[in-house]
């Protein structure tokens, strides 16, 4: 199964990608994670991406398309994959088509902007192991400290309130048109994001079947 998870930043694509990945035993491919990893390693690509990410802008199409070509060419993707955070623009979707990749389903997770803003402003991530938390919905046992490894929890620079607004604007302008793109192909399914992650998962799994 070749899947795309679509949705605003903070809609919960990453969480759902992990669940489906375990359930269907196909890899979750997150361009955001790949870029952040490159960034933390200080590679050339990472350095190039940093200014865009920090400003809440998209990394240029040619960079992310290159990343995806590399990643989807690996053996573990031969039985399918879940794309989380790609494509995010029409040219990216066209590049996927040009690679001859036939997507089976596109799940669009819908969450209203107000909820996205509340969610992202509370999001925290462990500096050391990358575990994610939320000050309200998924608080660590001790304030500001990772449950897993005791390291400090920080707020991603792109989760700061001003950047979140910018990312939402970018989403509506550049990514949302993908809904029509995939709807026209008959493979789009819309899932309303729920308060409870497990409820969203149930809806997502159901949307994979019909
Ligand atoms: P989100 O919380 O928005 O799902 P991600 O972790 O997917 O965030 O991505 C973080 C940042 O990485 C984005 O704001 C963007 O700058 C960059 N990025 C990730 N995927 C893409 C993509 N497909 N095209 C362009 N930029 C991307
Ligand atoms: Zn940790």
C-alpha cells in the first residue's frame, strides 16, 4: 500500500504515520524528520534547509524531491510506504507521478486552525532523543524533563506562535490545493481529526479500506 497523509502542520500526521507503519509493516517516510536529521548532522542539505524551516517556509521543491527519490528507492519501500509531509506542493505531487509511483490512498486529516495553534504552541520535544510531548495533552512526569532519557525538553523554533501562523498560511496557499489534485484522481479520503488520537486512528484505518 502506498499512502500519503495530508493535513496542516500539527494535524497529527506524524502520529498516525507511526501507527499505520506498525500496523501495516511499511515504513513511514517523513520529509520533516529527514530534514531535521540532516540539520542536526550539519550536512550541506541541512544547512540549506535551516533558514526556510526557521521562517516557517517550505524547503525548495528540488531539495525535497531529491530527498524523496533517494528514500523511496531503498529496499524497505518496495512493498509500500506512508508519506508524512510529502508532497506539500503541486510540483512535488507531479514529481511523484513522474517517478511512476501509483498512490493508492491519500488521507487528509482535517483540524481547524484554532486547534492547530493551541496544539503547536504546547508541543515540546526532547533535545536528546526526540520524544515528543505536549504541555496539556501529553505532559511529561516532570515539567521540562524527558520521561525517556531525562534530557531537557525544548520548543522547536518553528513551533513558536508567529512561525505557526506563517506555516498555516503556507499550508493553505501551497498544500491545500493538493486536496483537489487527489480528489480528481478519486483517491482522497477526508478524516476529521479527533481530540483523542486513538479515535483519529480508527477513522484513518477505516478510510484506508473504502
Ligand atoms: P509539521 O509539524 O508541519 O508536520 P514537518 O516536520 O513535516 O512539520 O516539517 C517541518 C518543516 O520541514 C516544514 O515546515 C518545512 O519547512 C520543511 N518540510 C518538510 N517537508 C517538506 C516538503 N515536502 N516540502 C517543503 N518543505 C518541507
Ligand atoms: Zn529524551
